[in-house]
C-alpha cells in the first residue's frame, strides 16, 4: 500500500499477528500511532489514566488469552510508570508487547526535557527489546516482537516519533509462534524414577501447569504414586473449584510453607521455580527446599509443563503397577488422593453479623459465580479465601506474581476485556488499591463487568505483621509512633473514590451487606465496587 | 554507641547532615529502617500511598529548601514507581537522597519474586548511586550520598535488608557540601564582550539564576546593555511578582518561542540549557537557537549562575559607559528595561460569569497571596496564568521541569512541608492529576496548607493540540473516533475523589464560585480542592 507511515504499518502488523487490543497512555511522540488507530479498526485502543494501569491490564489480558495485548507508553517516564506491573507480568510469563514512543531519532541528541535512558528501563523487564530506526523496518520489528512475546516474554519495541510518522512502510506478515519446548524423555524418566523410588515426593506446579490439563495429569500421578501436590505461591492463573483437582498453594510465610514441604526427598518442579522465601528474615534460610531433598526440574520456563506431566502420568500411572512398589503409607495417601481427585461442589454458608475478613471470605465463597475470574490482591485480608472458595464452581484465580502491589484493579480490567462474557471479581487490599486506583475509571469507561471488593482495614496490615516477623518490633519492643504512622491508612473512603471515577459503589459493615452488595453487583452488568469495612 | 544497627546509624547520619524528612513508601525489606525512625526523632517519616508521591514531594522539598529530603522506596518496583518524578527532579537539579531497600545480600541469588535490576533503574536518574554491602559502611555511604545530592543531584543509596538490621554500625559525620563552582573570569569576560558588541544579545536564565539575586543582576545587565532576558521554559523555581524583575519564560511552543529569540546574535546561557523544542515536529528544527546566533555558556550545571551574573553586571553595568557603545535601538531598549526593572504591583479584576481558563487565571491572579508557592501543572489551561499573576505579590513558581506528568500534587506536598508558613497553591490539569492523585491523602494526613485547583476540561487538551501540531490530524483529516477516545477524559469527579482522600472540596462553574472557593481555601488552614469546571 502506498502512503502508509510507520505507525500504520506497525498497527496493521500487530493486528495481523493477533494483537487486537492496545492499552494506551500516549503523549505527543505517540500521536501518529494514535491517529493511525482510526485506519485499523481491528485494533482497539483503550485509554488508561496511568501507565501502570495499561501494563497491568495487558498482563491480565495476556494471562487470560495466552496472546499478547499491546501497551502504548510515552517515553522513559511513561515506561517507568508501567514497570511495576511489567515486573509482575514478567514473573507471570505473560505474553505482552510494550510499544514505547520516543523522541524522533534526530531529536535525541538535543537532550530535550523528556529525554532519558529508555533502553535501561526496558532491559530491566523485557526478554526482547528493539529500537526501530527506520519506518521501513518497524513492521518487521513488530512481527518479531509479537513472536517473542508469544513465548511468554515482555517484548519492548521502542518507536521514535519520526519512524512512526515517516514513509515508506508496509505491514509485515506474522511470524510463526514457537510452541513451548517439549521436555526431553530422559528428564521425564528421571522424574518417574524419583516417583517410583518409594521416597516421599512433592510435585510443585506452576506456570501453565496449573490449568486443568496439567492439574489433572498431576493428580493422576499423585493418585498413583502418593506424591504430594503443591502449587507455587503466586500462580499467574490457577484453575480451581468444584470438579478440578484441588492443589494447595505453597504458603507465603516460610513457617507455614515448611510443614507443607517437610519430609520431601524429591521435589519435582513442573513450571515452578525452586521455592524460596519471599523475603529474607534474620536467621532464617532463604531456600525452602528441605535439607536432604533432591530437586528435579521436570519443566522449566519456556518448556511444556502440562505435556511433561501428561507424559509422566503415562509412565507412572498407566503402565507399571506403581502402588505395589510403594510403601503402605504411600498407598494410603494415593488412595486418598484418588478419591479427592476432583474437589466436591461445596460452599460455605452465608454468615451474618459484623464483617470480619473471615466472614468476607465466606460471603465470597458462598456467592462466587461459575466461570468467575478472580484478580486477587487481598493480601492479609484474603488468607481465608482459598478454603472458602475451594468448592465454588470452576473459576480462575490470578495472583500477584511479582509482589509489586497495585496489580489487582488493572489486571481485572485486562481480564474483563479478554473475557467479556465472564464475571471478573477484584479482591483488593485498601493499601494496594491506591497505587493504581484510576483503573476504576477504565472499568467504567469500557463498561467492564468487574466487581471490586475493597478489603478496608485502614492499614498496611502485612507490614505490621512483617515488622514483627523481621524482628524490627515485637512484644518486647512494640512499634513506636513513628513506625506506626507509616503503616496506618486512616481516612480513605473508597465509595467516594469510586464515585469520582464513575463506578457505582456501596459500603458493607456486616456480612449481610456484603452479600447483598455482591449479589447486586453480580446481577447487574458493568463495574461495581463494594468497600468491605473490616475491624 | 553499642548495639546500633545499620538503619539506625543511617538515619542518624542523614539527620546529622541536615536531612530531616523522609517521604516514605516502605515494604518488608525496609521494616528495620521504619522501626529505627522511633529512635531518631529528628527524622520525620511521612507516608505516601504511592512512590511517585514520595519522590515528587522530596523534589518539592528540595526545590524550596535547597537541602535534600530523603525518599524511602521498596525494591525495584518501588523505585520504578518513583522514577517519573525523579526524572523531573533530575531536570530540576534538585538535591534528593533516594534510599531503596533491597533484599538481604545473601537472598538476592535466589531470585525471589521481587528481585529485579535496581541498579539499572537507579542509574537512569541518579548522579550518584551506591549499594551498601556492610552495616559498618552504610553510615559513611549515607554521608557521601547527602554530600553528592547537595550539589543538585539525585543520590541513590541501595540498602540491603541485612545491612539495615545488622550491627555494628555507627553514625558518620556530615561531609562538607561543595558550593557551586565559580565561573572562570575569562568566561565572564567573553560574555561581557558579546554584550558590548552592539549586536543583539539574549540572556537565557535558568536553574538558581531565576531567584531574586540572579534576576536582579540580569536585569541590571539588561538595563545597561539592552540585552533581552528570558527564563527557561520550565524553571525549577522562579521567583516573580511585584517588585521582582519580570523575565518572560521562553514559550513551550516552538512557533511562539521563535519570535522571542528572533534576531539574537549572542545567546548567553546562565544556568539554562541551549533552547530546544520540547518535542520534534515533522519538518521543524529541534534547536531553537536562531541561525547565525553564537551561544555562550556563562554558567552551566553545577556552576554559580547568580555569582556569574553579578560579576558580569559589575563588568558591563557598573564601570564603562556601555550605552555609549551601543546602537540607538539598544539604548532605547535598555531604557525600557531599566524602567521596567521591577514589576509593578497590579492584579487583574475579578471576572464574573461562566468559568473559562482565562477567567480562572484572572481569579488566581486577583487572589494569589503574598509568599505563595505555586506548583504549576496546569498545562494548556494555564496559558494565561503568567500574565495574570505577573504583578501579584512576590511568590515562587515551580514548573514541570522534566515533562513527566503527575508532578504537581506531590510537589505541592513537599513544598508545604518545607515551608509550613507559606500558602501552597497547586494548579493542576485534570489528566495530570490522575497520575498521583493519592498525594491529596498526604495533604490531608499531614494537614498541609495546600490549595489545589483542578482545571477540569475533561480532556488531554494538550494532546488534542499536539495531534494537529505533529500533523497526525488536522482540518483536512480530523482525528477519528478511535484517536479521540484516547484523548477524552469524561466522568471524573474531583470533589468526590478529594472526599475519598480526606480533602474538603468544592466545584466552581463560574468565576465567582472559583473566587469564593479560593478565598475560603486560603483563609482556612489545611488542604482544600476546588474543581474548576472549564468549557
């Protein structure tokens, strides 16, 4: 096509490669990209009022579709504002294409006010980074970016303004997407040998292995061998609920994770990293691998975890009489696993009375709709959610993969764009919500079916706990006034904030009010927010 | 002192070196720092709900005091969230110490979820970066950080958790602060020669040269030589108002800046960079220096601009009869400058009727109190503010030095902490406000005397303008629906947002309502917000 500029060719290349949504927070250097959106109706540009919302939404979209969305950002500071949620996306192995506008190539040497080291920032999160330097190249660069991203990476394309506005350019064809690498047979055989050893085995599942196929294969293995199953602490997307094999998540707190792993002689990693304490604590080990335990990586990053589990199940659960080789104890465990292979449908009863975190979890467990997508950034308030929702109808659970708070509301936006026919529930701590609160505006503007529950305890409760756990304060020397003033969050009114951003909101101080609010929110289309006021 | 850990020694070193405020957004790895605040009452920790608020507040504090505040951030993602306002602070040459908590030294190799490349991020904004690796070293490192920052840099100290919690450590004495370098005599003589050449000269003032001493020296030079005076487009802190020499700011738009510089044969830079277009535009030059103009750097970064101007004034305005050598035209200009050396006290009348951006500027000009500190991120809506406030009582004007929006509300917080006896006025575009809106909570929590005026035009108006200026849309091909959807900001209610964050708020749709709201806000202590609804 004649007369196409770099931006037009870029966007056509993205849509040709299956990238159909661009979560955007543009500036002047991206104006040709923005204008070009009107010439490519296949690409849906969606405005976010802060870059961290755009990147978090792209993460949510990628987790739910397996295909990259694009995030359009403005120069170095725009990328910087998006980095925290890109960090989470990197840890989630989410496919994601970041397009970072830059000054025109000839303008950079003048050190204009917005000039900064974009490449250094991009490198901190991206598995693939390129600066397009000619309009004729940008489409092919974009095609490579999509292919790279599709392998579970953040691909960052730096787009100078003149490359965007210059001609000639034409779209490039999509490149083949490389599937996850198959796991070599000898690696599977090694895992099988460990499982048949009669020694206690634990399979730690993560990445794509915590969706239904991986879970079912793992459950079959556990049923046949007595292996324990655990899910990584912060899975990108965990399928769970009634009818799915229940796989407990490894606890966040090392002292709770230790008994989950205790006695394991062989730890088999299927899409998960070797377990490590989230933070260091004085005198505590960083690694959570029990002493004397051998670690086997069945499937690492970029490898086909579900496929490896299926092959392993064929080896240990189909052919040889595995249970005859195992100990009596292992046989009993295996039987227990087999009967519990699918979680029964069960929900907690609806509690009443003044709201507590535990009752809030029960309400959510009682009402969680089938097919829900839960964006969970509830932190300490959500400790009871796992058990309260374990038997709810099948749903997806998205967690804070990288620990960079401010993920939940943006992630919910992207998940809702990806799956417009499914209800999205954002379970959000009050402190975390404030990092990217403007995501609510995107919920409203796009009419997304997101129900946000704010767990309002008016505190960075996790830090009040960590303050003691790291030994910085405790019973002997409680936190002083200065320290407390950095952990308390008085005076936030989330119903007012929601109103300011266009989202209908209510406040719940009793379990009944939360249930009523949640029922109404789930019954009506579009976004809602409920401020759950906790003690 | 025995039994002091790294965090305690660090904080004592900071306070000993004059760093008395720490704008904080901590996490687990900073808990010993937080706990240590109670043992050092000289350090005031102030919580911000987002890191960009902490860094922007530290910028505002540093601009007003000339001394660094500290910003306490949590690992790579915390630093990332603070980078945009650190970018602005870097451009403002603000003294600022960033303390970035990191995982314990022995924990880093385990690639825990929050692990990322802090050093790469720090390097993108910092003039000084160090990772303290032993508790015995951290105090001396902190002393160096303060000394480095005091020269107008961002100094970033990366603080591993175990360095924070370990002993032994003891405070380090403050290091001498190096004053700005004096400008060599031959450089001053070269500038004097240019000023005496009889050829048209312009002095472009920036940095510390736009405070009263520099402005008065420059005005004296202009009066004697006929040189034109201009202030850089985005000064960190401009002193202006009645009784101060009026120095127009170089326009943001190149087509408006060109006539300001037209005809200049000698451009003398005093604390400013050579003028450059903020963005590149197709077919337009990046440099704003007129053809055939010679550029003389009288004082660059880190040099004593006000001192150089005073010395230059002594050379050209005290001794030799400069005017006799100048042309008739230059003499006339010099006379005009001399009479206008101090701006007269004058204010616009209070307008009435439906609010417009122009009327809002007039209201602010009519009511701006003496000694006000204006944090200006009003963007397009504030185009009339300069002239409307030029004759208001003396005040400071803080601008968006680096172009990374989301500066205004945090900067106002820091300025108010720095100058508790002065009224702070944040003039804020609606789109920009949304990047760091939680700064309002800090205004409320700290009881800061900040009056925020939101210019609500429900649009990224500057981008609607830039879309045409870059040639991406125009009369022939107006912006389409997709492009417009990325520039419009419907549905924000800033009075509700303010209520949600604890700040009393009102809405003004007429000039009279804005005046009434502003009068009330200025009369009452503590924070207020007025949403000025523009057409």
